[in-house]
């Protein structure tokens, strides 16, 4: 039964498939009438083309059904043959193939047979290249022995070729005899080899005797497929094969592959015939433009007369990718509204993964149902990313960002004792607790260092709790500390196996990783089904599906490795992670979407065998058609051409171009009613883009009047009212109509629950914009809290006897808006997690050291028994001793922290040495002219209710009142803590100096700073000493200033105060300060109580350093015209020139 191979040729659209369908329908009808199972076979390239043939076949009313129509892809046919074969065979998945090739490369390395590729053999890039190389040779059935022999003959056994050939040989040997088992393996390319071998052994399975074989939709065949067709012809009465081809041949490059196919079929067949179908314009089911394309695309332009009939085709140039996507979505939606079957609309991209995301977003917004053929790699699943976060956490040695990414993940759900919120508040949630402890306690990064300091904190806090059991202010901190310690120590224990160096093989690493993932809660629990929230239930179900699929994929790899004894070598965590990523990238998570009844988004390769009424081919910029060949870094183009001459047909640019031309031709000729080619003429950055060469080839087939390039879209973000099709478009158009005083369309937004929230937001935004840009003075949108509710809250907080600190008032005067966020809302910037110099801690330590030094100074009074030089030495030595005692108890786990601690110790040592000299300089200025030089009388002196670290208040002296009942604002009470007060005797009277210690630089104060309210501390402290009567009723303030530890010691604080010692501050200046503060401080307090926190700051560069710069709109306010009077004065007005002259004369 040697069938004659009947080859049916013709260009696209001439009816080849319809002719074959008629033949198959007739054969099925005969079998039905004879009441027997049909002995037929139809081979087609893809599953989609298979489904299309089935639909077309049974559209004939004469065929009610068929028991076994045998419409199969070539892959399905080969699988059926192997399933009925006598030899035990098993398919080698792509994942398993990579495990095998990786194992074989490792063997080559162990055998020291790799020299050329030795430096890159361990990389996943080389593994990918090796797999592609093997697949390329196998597709054309080039055996490893033949490849090695050719290389030996022509290339003198070049190392590169020998190493690749040896790898290929090892791979084939493994497939034929995997680890001594009696099972043979076959890969995707070897499937046809095995099927052909089975046929040669006479194992035809259900295809032993066939009446008719039809092979349709192919452009060419591999060497092995030719052999299968030859074997099938021996068992068939008829074999019909269709090929796209023209006669006479005018486009050799376009049909180069099918010419080879026709020649090979005729050569292999005992009997063959060729029938060519000519185009029939009258009976064609394609529009005129598509017929013209089928006859003339890629024809020599010199032989072409452009067509004036453009019915059925559109060429689109969109202003940007968004405009292109909106146009396609709008057109697709219009087709659906016209009653077009969604299944007859296909949107095609060269690459769905790279190009379709924007379109899918717009289709969803437009309410257009669609199916996307873009499958998701397992590595892109959120659950898989969480799994890799575990590995990456160890790779980065517990960096803060990686640690929080894992702990704050929705998939991190461990059921550990102590790792739960203790009071049900957000501040005690595990992720927040850990983040807060790491940041505020400056634990830094690095697992060992972090845990060491964390556990030190736990022990230290336990001791503190035992010593001060009544202290309740640290309850939140202790709860967070307990959660952090429980969670991080347990996490360290669970992930301990990951820190073993080359302790596991690939399969063993997978087992460890799965166990760790389960312990960390990545595996969804069954009890989650009890939830009543629909979205949460769907999310958990999706997570379970992802976990089950991922776990199955991982354990499949384990079983394969164990069964065939591969990947047994011990590898590091880094090597395991790299290999695992490479493997999981190749595994696709199955799509849950349905393909029927919706618009389809398909890649180019999936369209060539379909019948489509409406076809959109999108994204046709340069690089899409044709797509250039990627260099594989193994063989250059010249080397590939050389191999071609030696009968080893490696792919090269010429064959790539022919394949690209035929692919494009096969796609655009599938349209039966309308073809739309589109591309974005500019990218998202506004740079010009150019159409693909094949887009231009289509354009040149028609006159400009027949098929003009239609430019769509606009740089204007406002859509046209006639073409809007999404809720977003409606919202934009309606808002613009309101601006033009036509509110009717905007009112419709409130009729839908989908658009009502957005409409309310727009109205609120409009109110804000009007208040900010058109209203005179500051409004609630610039920080004025004018609601009764807010005013009442402020009154409850800032009660009449509330004690303000100097820092509060200074902060308010500097920036009221920032004061509102920092003081009222208690917002603060997060401390950086990295280890660095802690200036806040440095300041606290310095004040503790100085407080202890001055207290001991007051007890021992060295000034009464020592010379000034000896006193300075005593002070210096004590400073050094206290520094050592203070710093030695601070933890430092990492090498970096130890270095920073050494830097701190060196700095304090320098300060100590300078402090003695500063002490001498300060005292020496008073020694000769004073009756008794000033010495420290008070240190760290609190007045008012000063909060302590314990959470209570330290009350030594009452708060100080400022203002009077007759003033514009009621009096205000001030609290504070004075660093140091020195008292001495001058001209028979007690005088005192107020000193504030600083570890950094500070600007001197002038009267303008005090009048503005930005520099109040020294003035308030000086008047507080007087008003509290701390020294004596007649004590006179002599001076006020800063003691700069890192500079030159004591500096007077007021710039217009004479710098030569001794010179009394002057009662007139003190009285002036008193008058200013009695007016200013009540005013500031009154504005705070009134809720006046406008967006205003006199410092034009304030946004460069402010932590609230992302929410502050001071830049907008400054740009507004002066006529709106967006000005605010927190201080009081400066005195007039006459007042200044009078004041200077008095001084």
C-alpha cells in the first residue's frame, strides 16, 4: 500500500485547506455509511489549528459526529506511536533536560575535558547555549558522531567543537542508557526520532492501515519528519500534503523553505504529483487588499504596480504606545458592540510578554473580555519570589531590606510561640515590631551582629525591669523587643541549613528549601478555607494552586535526580539558587483563563494557521518584523555558513530572513475581513520610532490614496468625547465639561458605584485647588485647622496651664506646618537601618558625662584647693575616666561597629583633652577682674514638668510664666532643662552665666532670631533663672552662650554683644529680652492653640533637608502672586530705627 504523495500548492487564500477538508469530509462520510471506524489521519502544526480543523470539519451538516477523526498535531501523533510501541520510553521534560546537561557539564569538568569553555562552564548562560546547540543539531538529525567527525576532518579537532561534540555525545548516551535502567529517554526533538524508529520496526499502533492522510499547515519539515511521512505513505492509500507556494515562482526568498520541502517530498516519495491552485478572485473569501498582499508581498518593487483597491486593510501610526493600545481596544469594543463573534477577533504581537501588558490594562478598563496566551513563568509567581527571598536573605547576610521584604510578605505566616502581637495593635504586629527595634536600637545588618545586639538588648531590658518594676512607659518597647527576639532567633534556627557550605546536592537543597518554606508558613493552610471574605478566599485558593504546582515541580525534579542518579554533586547555596532560577524560568504556570467567547491576544507564531475575520497586528516597530538573529556566542555567522557547506545545516542570517518573511506572510494573509497593522510613532519618552521594514513593504503595495497611513492619538491627555470608551475617559471628559460650565455629564458619575468615589475625589480636589490658588490668605488646605472638632482637640491637649518647651516653640516658629506633623501627628522619619554614626546617642552620652563631671566637681570643689592649671588637669582626667566608663558598656557586634566605636572613643578623647584647655580659657577671662570667678552652681537643672526616660516627670522647680493678663494673648508657662549655670561675684554683686553645651556647630543669636521665635533657648533660660530666683533676688545675668566641645569652647550667644571679657550683659538688654519674650511666647502658644499651622517657611531651601518635603506644598505657595497674601508671621515685628537707636544707646 504505497501511497502516491499528492502535493497541493498555492499562495495564501486560494483554498488549499478547503480542498483538503472536502476530501476528509468525503472519507469520513464513506466510513460512516459503511459503519466502520474511519482509517484517516490529519496532521496539523498546532493545537489551535487542530481545533479549527475540527470545527470546520463538523460544520458540514452531513457529519453528525465521528468516533475517531484522528486530527492530531505532529507531536500528538508521535506520542501515540510511542505509547503503542514495544520499547519502554519516557519523555524528558525541558526541566529534566537541563538537569541532565548540567550534570554532564560537571562531569566534563571533573574529567578535566573542558579547556575552551572552562571559565564559563559553571554559568547558567553556558548551560542555555549548550542546550540550544544540542536542540539545533537534533532538529536536523545531526548525530554527535557525525558532528565530531566533520569537525575532525575540517577543523583539525578544534577544542571548542570537540567539547561541544563530547557533551552532545554524552547526552545522547545518557538518553539511550540512563544510569543503567532499561528505560530510554527522549526529548522534544528526539520524540520524532523515537517515533520514526518505532515505525521502522513496524509498530504503527492505530495507524497500521490508512485510507487517507492529510498534512496541512506546514511550510517545511525536519529530516526526521520526512522519514515519518515516508513510513506513513507505505501504509496509506492516499497522502495529501499542502504547501504555500506560487507558480510561476517570482518570490524565491519568500518560498525558499517550501521549495526545499516540495523537492524533498518528491525525492523521498516512490510516487508523487503536484497540483497547483491558482487564485480565484471571484470565489475568494478574503477582501481585495488581502488577496493583493498574498499575490505580491515581497515581490521585486520594479515588477509591482501599487494597487488602488485598499478594502480590508488599515495602516495605523499612533502617537505613542498608549494611543496605539487605546485605538486597538476601542476598535475591538466597537466590533463587539456590532455583534461580531469575539472568537473572530485576534490581536497579535511579536512578543506578548514584552508588548501586551499595556493593552491588557486598557482592555480591562474598557470592559473588553480577552484571553492572553502569555503564560507566566513560575519564577514570576509571588509565592516563588517569596521562596527566593529566603535564599536571598542568606546570600545578603540578612540585609535590612531583604529581611523586611520576607517578614512583611503576605506569605510569611509562621506559627511560632511569641511571634504574635500581644495587645492587638499595629505597633506590636511582628513586621512593625522588628522594623522598629532594628531601626531605633540601631541593630544594623548582618545576622550574627544583629542577633548578638538584639539578645544583649533583651538581657539589658530584663535587668532594667527588675531594677525598676514600676516603670510602665517602656511596655510597648518591651513587647516589640520580645516579638523581634522570638521571631528573628527562630528564623535564624530555621534557616540554619542554608548556611552550610556545599553540604547538599541539588535535590537535597530542594528538600531543605521546601521544609524551611513550610516552617515559615509559605504553604497555605487548609483551615484558611473557613474565611468568609470572598476576595480573601479566592486569594488563598490561588496561593494553594501556586504552592501545589510549585511543590510538584520541585519534587518532580527530586524524583528524576534520584531515579537516574544525576546532579549528585554537592553544591553551594549560590550555585543551587542559580540553577533553580534557571530551571523554574522554563516552567510555565498553567493559565486559568478560558479561550472561547473572548478576544484573543496571541503571539505571531500562533496565528499563522488560523482563519481570522478581524486581525490586529500591533507593535510593528523596527526589530519586530523581521526579528534579527541573536548571536549565540558559540559560532559566528561565518562559521555557521562554513558548517552549511560541510552538510551540517546550522541556522544563519539568510535562513532567518527567509523564515521571517514566510512567518509574516502567513500571518497577515489569515485575515478574512479586515487587517489592521499598527505601530507607535513615538516612544513613552517622546523620541521618534520607525515602522518595521515589513510594515513598509505592505504600505508600498498600495497607493497612498488607497491605503493612507492613519495617524491616531494625541499628545493631549484629554480624550475626545466621541471616542471615549472607558470610565477613565468619561471621568476626564466630564471634568473638562464642568470647567467649561457644563456639569450635566459630570453628574452622571454619581449614578454608578464605580465612578462615584472618583467623582467625590474630583470635587474635593476642586475645592482644594480653589482655596489654594484663588482664595486670599491661608485656608484649611494650607494648614489652618478651623473645624470645631479640631479646635476642641487642640484645646484638650494644650490646656491653659500646659507647659511648652523651648524646643516646641522654636520648631513652631521655624515651620508651623512641620510642627503640626511632628508634634501633633507624631510623625517622624524612620531611622536608617545601616550602621553609622549616631549623633543623637553621641549627644546623650556627652550630656551624661558632663552632668556626672559637674556633679563631682560640686562635691569635691577642686577650684578651692587647686590652681587653675591643676583644676584643668583634674577636669580633663575626670572627663576621660567618665568617657571610658560610659562607652565600654555599649555593644558592638560587627567589625564595622567596632571601628565606629573606636572612632567615637578617639573623638571623646580629643574632646576631653580640649575640655581642660577650654576650662582654663573660660576661667582665666574672669580670674583677674572678678571678686570670685564664676564656677558651676547648677547642672542639668530642670524647671517645670520635664519628661524623663522612664516616662514620668522630673519636677524640681515650677515652670516659668511669660506674658501678662493685659496682653493680646494669655500668659504661657515654659518648661526646660538648663545645662549649666555658673555663679560668681563681680563688683560686689552676684552674677551668673547661662551655658548650653553643643557637640556640633551653632550660629550665634541676634535679636532678629529672637524676635522671629527661631532662637529662644538661651534667652528663656536666662530669664528663667531670674524669675525663679534660683540664685538671689539681686543676682544679675552677666552672660549667656554656647560651649562648643568640638571647636573652641565657650562662645557668647548674642552677636551684637561685645566680645571682650569681662563685660556685663546689661540690664537694659535683659529687660529688652524680657519684653520681647513676654509678648512673643504667648503669641506663639495662642497660634498653636488656634490651629494655625500654615505652609510657610522663610528658609527658601527648607525642602532640601525636611523629612516632610514629599507632602509639603511650600513651593506652590511661594509661586503664588503676592495679591493672595499667602504670608505668615510667627514672630513679632522688629523695633523701628528710633527704637533700635535708643536701644543701642542704652547698651
